[in-house]
């Protein structure tokens, strides 16, 4: 069963400095039909204006992944983490018992486009932490590259939940398959381009909740189609 979440159906807010779309209920946007999927709680697609950003604020008991698609995002947090996140890098922040951080577009001219994903942790009260890893485009080309996982395997960032996150880039008409284990679920998020998922067509920024499927057949309809797959308990 595949349920598509169309880009234009998401929650939306534009604050001038921030243009944001919410796949699931978030902040002032609430839809009882879309409050998360399995342990996925937030998928926000953000565009941050040049020289703007999120001031210092706090989180607790959440695993937060950030995935920049263009531009850059300067990060600073209360654990001492201070990095600039760019395309093809994945950042994981464990909020745990409490963490404060800020995120800022350091460019004076270029917009930053990013996805921020929140995942409920396997337990509360974890030690706060931060990790950031670069995955070269060729590692993701024509394949599913593991970028986040519970056991940090294959060089992926560690996430404190039974979730495996894959990133991929396909050329037009390239096709890959992903076998779903029994009693597992998946979410596919199109980042760029468009694709066919088991004969369903998804455009850029569309997502899909997947249950009771044994095999995912993913075929790109455009060059440089980029997407994320979340394998969920």
C-alpha cells in the first residue's frame, strides 16, 4: 500500500526570511490525518533567505537530521558542535535531555534549501550529541547509499531509533529496487526531479508512506533525480 503526500497539499508558511512546507503537523499547522508516520515526526522543507536563520532555541528527546540540497547552513549548539552544513552532508543531532542550537544561512546572496527531519528516539533522556558526515555524489549515484542507521554501519551517522535512511541520485530511466523486510514500513521523499515508485508517479517534494509492500521499484523520470528512503519499524 502506497499513500502519496503531494507537495502542494502540505502545510505552508512564509515568514519572508523563511519559506517552509510541512509534511506533517508542525507549529501552527495541524492536520489530524498527518501527525507523523511510524517514528517519523517531522519532514520540513525550508528555504532560508540569504543572511537569515533560526536564532538559538532548544529541543529535547528528538533525533534531528538535516539535509541541505543547495546553499549552506551554519550550525552551532550547546554541546560545542559548530559546523557549516553543505549539500551531500548529513547532520544528526540527538536532542536527548536538552540541547540548544542556532542555524544560519552564511551567504549574503544565496538562498539555502534544506530538509529537516525529526525522528522519535527509542528512549527519552539520551545524552545530547552531534554528528556530521559527507557522502560524495558518486557514493549515491545509481544506488541506495545508507546515510543514517541505528548501528552507524557503512559509515552512516548513528541515529537512536530502529530506522535506516538511504540517499540516492538517478539518471533519467535508471531504475533500482529495494526489498522490504517483513513487518517493515518505508517513507520515500523526493528531493529533486521526479520518479516512478511501483508505477506511482512522484514529483519533486512529494512523499509516500509505504506499508505491506515487499519490493520497491524506483525509476527516475528526469536526470539527477534525488530522493531519500526511510526504512522504519
